[in-house]
């Protein structure tokens, strides 16, 4: 009976969430539709055509991100889990975010031990790292330094993402991971929801320490694997 009521509760949560996702997907669709209608008008200048076309693409991408994030949240078991060394993956994520960091005048500093072996989905883990680093960068509107530190501690891989930005109040920390909670103009408020879910799926946990005006440290603690046959 207990299992049954847990299942019902899960279905209720997921269908409630599906409704809010449907609603959020409608926004970019409506905006894209509006731009398409402008584009349909005869005699529209080449310059305007360029601008509106890229805005349509941007809105469609936004809708796609929302759908992907929903699927990661609702069906995480569909993703293949493999043995990974987190170090090269983190470095790759930092490499992709480097141009954005530069644009925001943020220096990214990585200090990573070798052999950060974990069991995770490659793409999803990389996505979490991107979300956390992007959040750290965006927390420093005047630039600064973002540190990523990876160590092996006892039987866990510990990854700290540290920014020296705006920080959060305890109430804001509590709201992290709530779908669509965002304080940013261009935010979807799904990054942390997905990050918590992916890390939870690999039996990891996330600790947040933050002080308003000082900065934030996200600490991921993920069970480490000591597998001799790892290649
Ligand atoms: P988004 O980035 O789209 O807003 P997230 O789920 O990634 O969505 O983050 C939700 C909110 O949590 C952000 O809008 C911001 O207010 C807060 N937040 C997340 N990371 C940080 C951070 N490193 N420093 C300060 N605030 C943060």
C-alpha cells in the first residue's frame, strides 16, 4: 500500500510539473509565431529578416531546452550510465564555457586531481557542470574568478564550484532546484532542477554554502569508483 501511495504521489508531481512545462513551452512558441508573422509580410528588409529569423531560432531553442530538461527530470533512468573519469569531462565543459566567461570578464581556474572516477551519464554530467559554472559566472556581473576544484576524499569524488559573486540568502538557497525559480531575465529556472536530479540519480549530493555579497560554493559529493579495469 505504501509503494502504491508513493507511486500515486509521483504521478501527481509529474503531471503537475508537465502542466507547468506545457505552459512554459507555450511562451517561446507564441513569441516565435509572432516573429514568423512579421517575416511573412511582403517587403520586409533584409536586415529585419536577419534579426527576426535569429530571434525565432532563439525561441525554438528555448522551447527545446525546456523539453529536454523535462525529460531529464521525468525519465532519468533512460540515460546510459557509464564509468567515467570526471577530470577530462570537467575540463571539456570549462573549455566550452571559456568564451562566455571571457565575455563576462571571469577567469576560470581549475585544480583537478587525477582519477576522478565516477559512474554517470557523460552528457548529463557535463550539462550539470555547465549549469553550475554558468551560474557562478552570472553571479559575478562585474567579473571575477571562478574556481573549480576536484579531489578524491575517502570514497567520494568532491567537486567544488566557487564564485565570489552576489551570493544567496538562506531562503534563496532553499528555493534552488524548484522548477522555474529564476531571478534572471533570460533564465529558465531549470538548470538547478536538472542538476539536483542528475546528481541524485548517481547517489551523489550537493551542498551549498553562500553568503550575500561574498559568493557561493556548490560542493558535489559523488561516490567514487575504484575499478582496476577502468580504461
Ligand atoms: P537560471 O540560471 O535559468 O535562472 P537555475 O536553476 O540554474 O536557473 O538557477 C536558479 C536561480 O538560483 C538563479 O536565477 C539565481 O537566482 C540562483 N543561483 C544559482 N546559482 C547561483 C550562484 N552561483 N550565485 C547566486 N545565485 C545563484
